[in-house]
């Protein structure tokens, strides 16, 4: 049986951690690529050398050469500048759009049948860029943010309630910014609506911490998060490669869905071998619709900026 091939572009903090998690999960052959000579090779070798200890047997190589990425099934794009304290994700747009443009052209050239998972920020705008440059069918281009943001919300809820993180199921929508929308009405603890277990004020506090979850880490580390973002990217890749039909919050193309009108934004979706197999449309109430509209307006503004830069 042919082995899956996963290319991870960018061997920095998110990229290398993604490679390590993917290797321990036996997801397939991994190619880690960076523009810095030696960086991807060194990290790939280090991950490979961990395999006898971890009893995993990944085939992983590091390279600067796109030829080695040919015929990948999935390309995870983590190549881009991260935030530093005092920066918003939007501040990264001008620099990262050029990187995504360059990378996307190489994806088209070497892996025209691949599925792309973008991780770089500002997330929704970078997914839009990758889709525009590659021209891939829209279900094969997506972004990882909702998996991370829902994980943060779930973790904070689990700590507050003193329950296992496994029991929390939550849905989160909107762009990957301070206006993201964790949805308590669609969040449950082993089937029990979270609204039955916590009062409005406490839920609002945890939503606020989730929205600021990225900057909380940036302020602690002087650099953005990477363990949880990498776990999120691998979760999406696994759902696709194993055709799991997993429901995950991710940045997906929506047209008539939620009346988005042709943009990439965070929504719950089913992930399987065809990428985004279906966007799940929730019956939002008026307050949720208003929040989604505000977040979507922000996503659209960034897409306009991308159009001007390309
Ligand atoms: N979506 C999310 O939830 C989320 C979470 C955390 C970080 N991020 C984003 O992920 C990106 C990566 O973060 P990081 O912490 O790994 O940064 P990093 O600086 O550690 O790594 C980025 C790597 O990309 C490489 N690179 C740059 N241009 C390249 C190109 N053209 N081709 C190949 N490689 C190239 C750099 O050499 C560097 O090694 C940032 O944009 C960050 O904001 C997103």
C-alpha cells in the first residue's frame, strides 16, 4: 500500500513540532522544508534519531529543495513570521503574504494534487492567499486555528469544572483573531450543555481568556505558541489521511454557507479524504449571527489587503 506523504513547510517552532507529532503518530513519510540551510535537515535527523526510543519508525527527511516534496498528499504551511509581544496577528500580513505566495507556487509545481493546511498568520488571510495562488478546488485548501482555539476553550473549561478534557466538546467560529467566537450553546461536557454547569459570567471570563490565549503565550515566551498549534495541524492532517470524517472547527471556504459570500473563515466542518467534505451550518441565534458578521467583516478587510499586495 502506498504510504502517505506529508510535507511541512517551515522548520521553525510550529513546523518542527508538527513534524515530531506527525512522526510519533505514524502518519506517513515526512518532508520538512525550510529556506535556512541545515535547519530542516538537522531537525529531521533529530526526530529520526528519537524513533528508536519512541518505537516509531518514521521516514523523515529535512531539505531546502522542493523537488523532495514532489507528490505530497498533504502540505502543511508553517513558513512565516510569528508574533512578538506588542504585535497583532494582522501586523504579519504584508511579510507573510509574500512567503505564502512563493510557497504556494511551489506546491502547485510539485504537488498539484495535494491538500493544503495553512497555519501562518494572519490565518484566514493566508488561507485566502494560498487558495488564490494555487487555484486549487476550495475544499482542498484550509487553515488551522479553530482546532487550537477550541482546545484552549476546552482546556480552560475542564480546569474550571474539574473534569477530563476528553469530556468537553466545543464549537468555535469566526476569524482567528480577538473576535473569534467560542459558542457556549454548542459546548457540552459529556452531552451536558456547559450553560447548565457554569454561570454566564464565568463562561464570559473563559471566552475572554480563549480570545486572548495567543497573546497570553506570546507575553510569557516572547514568541507565539507551538505545541498546541502543531497538535492542531496534525489533528487535521490525520482526519484527512485516515478519512476519519472528523468534525473540527477550521478555516474553510464558505459561499452560501452562513451567507459568507466566498471567503475562508472559521466554521465547523467534516474533514475526510477530500479535505473539507462539508461545512456544518448551525442555527445561530441573533446575537451569535451578529458576532459572526463582525468577525467576518474583519476577515473580508484582510482579504482586500491581500488582493492589493498580490
Ligand atoms: N494558526 C495558528 O493558530 C498559529 C499558531 C501559532 C503560530 N502560528 C503562525 O505560524 C507561523 C510560524 O510560526 P513559528 O513559531 O514556527 O515561526 P518560526 O520563526 O519559528 O518558523 C518559521 C520558519 O519558516 C521559515 N521560512 C520562512 N520563509 C520560508 C519559505 N519561503 N520557505 C520555507 N521556509 C520558510 C523560516 O526560516 C523559519 O524557520 C507564524 O506565522 C505564526 O504566526 C499560527
